C-alpha cells in the first residue's frame, strides 16, 4: 500500500505573516491526517518554516535547486544549502520552470540526480500542454520527460523519488483533469517504470497536480494510481488546504 501524500507548492506567494498563519493553521487542523504532508515555501522563508514545523511530522520542501554543488552561480541555491534548513524534498521540472525559465529535460534530469545523490527526495513534475493534448501527444511528451531522467539518473534513483503528473492546461486554470484522464496518464507512467523495475513501479508515489481543490480532491485521490496531490493555489487558503488534506485521509 502506497502512503498518500499532499504537497503544498506556494510558488512566489506569501510573506512572513502569511507563513506564520498558514503553517499555524496546518499544524492545528491536520493533526489527525495520516497522509504525508509537505510544504514548499519560497526559499527565503525556509528558515522560518523550519522553525515553525519543529516537533511536527509536516515535511519541508524546496521549489527549485541548482544541480551544481557550489560555485559562481549568482542567485542560485545548492542542495546542501537546502539540507541545512531541513528540506527533505525538492520539486524539479515544474512546468513553470520549464516554460518561464527555459529548463530543458536534461536540466531537470541533472537537478533530479543532484537531489538523489544528496539523499533527498526529488518530486519530478511532468505534463503536457493543451496543444500537445489536442494533437494527441500526451503520452509521448510525459514519457519523454520521464525517460530523460531515467536515462541520466538511472531507474534505481526512482526508489527515492516522487513523480507528479501536472497537465499544464490544468495548472492554475480551474480546469482540473477528470479523475479518469489523470488515472490514464498515471497508469501509463507506472507501466513505463514497470518495464524497468516492477518493485520500484509498485512503490513509486505518483501525485496529481493542476487545480486540485476541496471539491475534486476526493475523486482524484480515489483512483488506483493517484497517490495524492501537488497543490498550488488552494494551498494558500488554509481552509481549502485542510479540506484537501482531509480528502487524502
Ligand atoms: P494549481 O498549481 O493547484 O494552482 O493548479 C499546481 C502546481 O503548479 O503545482
């Protein structure tokens, strides 16, 4: 049985007061949740979040990382820096990083590898655009994104990873994939990993992301290959996020 997970991706939102409020509410409201909860605040708030989460089981994650260990990379943050602030998870390949910051499949693969090598869990995001879905390329796109990482980091590294299927057309749009649409892609991803390792495929958490909200969370999480959610907009509303965590159980 795979444990459910809910990951909050705050993106570039919030301030110190909001961090206090959201994490305070999460600590109060989600005491009885058995799913694993992880919060990814903007990097400058990691220290504050780390302090607030002491003594809880809520995990901390980063939204991005640089694949290099250290050096002349102005503005960038390394894996070891994230580790110092208690990050156990790192998002890699989020569609906003791919489209707005021109990250290639290979860049994503290098980041994934750096995160795994340091003993942290990468959350590899894959997903097709609306155009790609309309022309029937969904399978090809998500498998290309997955294979780039498998080929660089090796299938074994997926024993330490989480995959998130996030159709680009569903992110921040309110157009959630139906549970059936999402399940179909989740099944495809898991079957693809099965060809390489049945054991890794069976235990690999595959989360759905893209306009998850309190109304659709339970039906998405009920699908056999959907192991939880990666939540953007709704994670900034403590009531909505609590409801999503409750739906995960
Ligand atoms: P959304 O974002 O929930 O606002 O659609 C999800 C994500 O980008 O991870």
